[in-house]
């Protein structure tokens, strides 16, 4: 019968459905657009509009800070009114980022950039929740890894395209306008997603009558452990957010070291390429545990930031920056795959949107302060060493906090 409950075997083997593919393609198109903007915006703001580096830091802080609120709102509204509607609503306003290239003053450029980024934050939690609702618990690591791979794969193509266009002498304003096309395609593909949740077979009953409706002591203890892990994860991701920074800073660093805009954007290309491949590998092969997130994610990100500081002090070949940004890309791939996977498994299904929103909001609040501090430290010392050093220390602390979280075998939650 067509309405029969699917078996566990059928669910496990059917995670890459039409709708999952459309969600991932929408992410790919979105990054194909706005990541090209992120690659050239710091160059446009600092080089074309002659703004100071601290102005770029302020621009990213304004984008991430209030963006935290928009992420939280997007997730909550998705739980209430439908995640597909909220995801499309946010997606349609992301092209504000592209219009920043038409600005003739730093103030207008920053305002348009921030507006587009707020829309992106509003959209992300509902889109992640859509993904979680359409994939079985067993396969969410694979699904989020695939989502990240296509997401960042779009960013890789965007950065590559931007680099080629810059090499060819294309004005930055034209590149900004070109990015509107894939952003509109992203919304069109997302609109084709059917808002259909997967129905997993209920676990077998172990009690009858009133006893079946009452949580056992073991279940209550498990719920308490999950809540503790959830809060610890939010603390860790928030602290890691304080160590995170817009990749515009490494772009500016490489630009200063090489004097070449194209070589600066090449760092972005490498970053995205490694991150996309990591998402695929982590989603398919890695056990979805907290230790992997702490070590291969947060700690690796801290080592990458420290590497940027070290290379900046050597004043040697700029090619040394590229292995460092590759490590940073690896860390991002691990984080963007494991964070939403773990959240989706430890949060009750009806509150998944709120959990994803809290994840986005916590990270964004950290990014708000991180980018301000990055700009201030660079402005005070006229060197990237202190800025990247500060970021490295906090990332290591974030890894330590997550390692001290209650031990939960995430695979046992399937």
C-alpha cells in the first residue's frame, strides 16, 4: 500500500531524495552568489571606497550582531508558520548584498551588506530544519555533510569566478551585479521543495497503559544529559564565535602581503575547496560525536588562526598562507556538518527550528564581538599578529569547553 509506514531499511537508504537535492542546490546557488560578494566586499570597501580596515570590521560586526536576532527569529517563526515559507522569505532579501557594489559611500555599502546578511541569517535555521525534517536521524550526518559540500561548493565556484573576473579586469561593481542571478535561482529552486516530513517508525512499546505515557527514570536522565550537552554546545559555539572572524580579514592579509587582489581571492578559493570536500567526508564516514567537533573543528580552527599570525610575522613567501587557510577550511567543514547534525538529534522535533536558530544566534553574537576586536587590535598594533593570536586562544578554550561536556554517543540516538 502507498501509505504504508516505511521500514527502517527503506528510510536508511533513501536520504538523497528530490527535496533534499533541491535544498542543497538552493544552498549551492545562494553561495554562488553571496560568497562572491564576500570575496570582493572587503577589497571594494577598503580599496575602492577608501575606508579604513576598522570600517570593514564594523561592517561585519553589524552584520553578525543583529544577525543573531534574525537567526533566532527565523527559527522560531519557522516552527510556528512553516520553515519553507520563512526560508524563502529570507532568501529573497539576500540580493541586498549584491546592491552594495552600487554604493558610493562606505555608509551605504555597509547598510546594504548588513541587510543582505541579516536576511541570510533569517533563512538559515528554517532551511536547516527543513533538511532535518526530511531525513532520518540515521542519515542526518550524511545529509548535512552533502548540504555543506554543495553549499561551500557554490562558494568555491563563486570565489574562483570572482578571481578570474578580477584577473580579466572586470570592475568590482559589475561582479556585484552578476551575483544577483544565482541568488534569484536559489529562491526559485527552494520554492520547488515539497514541505513533506519523513515519518520514521515508532520505537517498540515497552509498557502498556498509563506506564507507557510516563517517562522512565532512564529516559528522564537521558533527557537531562541531552539538555546539558545542548547548553554546553551553545556555550562552546558562542565562544568559538568570539574567535571567529570574517574571511575578509585573511583576504586583506594576503592582499597586503602580495599586492594582488587575485591572489588574495585565491585564498578564498582554497578555503572553500577544502571545506566542501571535508563536508562530504565528515558526513559520510565520521561518527557524529562531540569529540570530533571539538578537536577537528574548534581546535583546528584555532590552529589555523595561529598559523595566520605566524606567517604574518615571517614576512616571507605569501604562499605559506595557503596551507593555513586550507586548515581553516577543514575546520569549517567539520563544524558546519557536525553542529547542526548534533543539534537535530538532541532537540525534540517540534523545537528543532528554535534549536537551529539558537545555534545561528549564538555564533553570530560571538562573530559580532570577534570582528570588532579584530579590527581594533589591527588598528592599534597595525599588525595581524595580535588579532589572529587572540582568535586562536579563544578557539582552543572553546574546544576545551566542549570536551568537558557530558559524554553522549550521538550514534545511539538514531
